[in-house]
C-alpha cells in the first residue's frame, strides 16, 4: 500500500469542484478487474494523462453503499438474465467528506448508464418522503416493495482526464456484508472508465497493453452472487471464475 500511496502523490490534483465538470450522469461505462499487485504499474502509466481527486488532503476516499432490491432479488435477476432498461437502487455515503445520496442507476437498451441522485442530510436510509417519490417517479417499484439487499464497503481512487472528457474510478479493499455473512476481496481491483460517448481512452490503452480485458460484472451482482445462498448465477459463472482466478494470481 505504501508504494500505491507514493504513486498517488505523484498525480496532479483536482478538486471536487473541478471534477464536477466531468460528472457524466448519462454515460458509457467499461469495467476492468485485475489483481492488486498490478495497480502500481497501472498508476505509473496513468499519471501522464489524468488528474487525481483530492478531498481534505486524501487521494482516495472511503465509500459505504447499501443496495435495495425486492425480497426475491428481481433487479439482480434482471441483470443476470441480460435484460436492459433495468435499475439499481442504492444509498451511498462518501465517508471522508460526510456526503450522502440516494441514487438510482438506469441501464438503457442502448447500454447507456443514466444516474439520478438526491442529496441527503444524513445517512439514515429511508424510502419515505423525497426518496420514495423519486423511486416511484422513475422506476416501476414502490417504496414498500424494496428491502436492504447488500452492504458494500470499499476505497476509491478517482481520476479525471486532463482533456476533461472522461473519469476513471479504481476501487480496492472491497468488502460485502449481507446480514451476518461477510465476504472480503482485498486483492481485487475494479476499475471503470466513464465517458459521455465511446471514444479513445488512455486508460483502455493501458489495460490493453497489460492484457487486462474488459468485464461487465457489477459490484452489486458480484456481491449478491457471493453472499446469497442458492441465488441464480449460471450466466455469471465465467466472470466469477475469472474473479477467483484473479484473486489466486500474483502478477
């Protein structure tokens, strides 16, 4: 970790205000998963092309997310079955900056990700009031049809392209909790390229050069597949096998 922290200090910083210029709430996403031992090389090559988000002198941030789903995990199953025009519903806390949001992510049939969010005064999660109204306005779900499905904790490095047309998130220290069951994946890195349109990206070139291939398995789906007994996982088997291969590797 010390090597990673030293590398993060080598990036030019950007503030939250500066990052707001590349929000990309309607965007194209591309995910990559790799072993934590490869992260120093990735950061070394990315430094030339990206700023790093710095908040209160920290160059990575702690995230806490609670996902909601139906009791029978309908949102997970829709994703598993490859259905588009689907939603994910979550409450997210940016721990270090004490910011809290209710968020709904929509994956369109054109494979664009559209995110709606509502800033909250605190981290008391409730689907009553404004959050419930937003939920029922833009999804088919009623507030009383959803229950907490998964808690996810991780650290995030956020990079912004020096051309201000792209964001990269690099998540590490991933932990899942579902009731009394906990799953820790400390060696897994999940990086995501976020662009307003599909175009050239220095980060995707870095991934290609390191022979790291794009993978579309979401943190939510990986977490449900890892923590819920007897859940449907057939269509994720190859991707889960790839995750296990990464976790057992030492690049």
